C-alpha cells in the first residue's frame, strides 16, 4: 500500500485519497431526481480564468454563432446555385426557341422571295411531313394547311418565349 502525505502533514493511503476524490466529485454533481439528465435552459459556465486587461470575472456563455453562420452561408450558397442553374436552363430554352423562330422565319422569307408575285400562298409546292419513331408518316402538300401549321408553330414559339423571358429574373435579396 502506497502512502502519500496530506497538506496538513498527516499520512493517508492512496486508496483513501481516491475515495476522498470520488466523494468530492459526487457531492458536486446534481443529485438524480428532478431535472436529471436535463440542463437548465439558460445555464451559464463561470469563467475560471483570472481577470486580465480590464476583464471582470463574469460569467461567459458559450456561443455557436460561427457554426450557424457557416450553416446559413452553405444554405445560401445551395439556394443561389439552384437559382443560377434554373436561370441557365431557362436561357437554354430561350435560345432554342429563338433558333426555331429564326429558322421558320428564314424559311418563309426564302419562299416568299422565290414565289411568283401572283401566288397568294407562298407555301405552294411545299410538303408537310410528320414521321414518328416507328417510321409511320403523314404527308400533305395542301398549301393552306401548311400555312396554318407554320403560323401556329410561330405563334406557339413566341408565346412560350414570352413566358420564359418573363421568368428570367434575378431574385431580390
């Protein structure tokens, strides 16, 4: 059995000193019963450091503000990236619609330039063909029907273009 000396000069065994330390620690802990396992909502930890440079020995509350700011900035970054991706997708749709509109207009302009001035419908001599993935076909050469389909496609593209352009806006912070 090892023996160590107490501060008052009396001898004490190592086992007795351990028991004394355990008893001291258990007395400082909260007794089990009400609020066991629960922490006071506004419990603050005392500052055990000595006051320096004008600091008082007041109580210091632990704060997790830097962690909250990092989490908020991560959420803001994710939402910003989502908005940017959405705007990029809408810009691609806009470019595709503009390409279709320009192709249709260029086709009609070329037909008008080549057609006789006496013809009322510049789609005379054109064919409209619809083909599906099983190679079934619908073909017509009726110029009135082709003119209606071309106008419908042009108007539908312009309407969709207006909708997409109305949705391309930067959100306000």
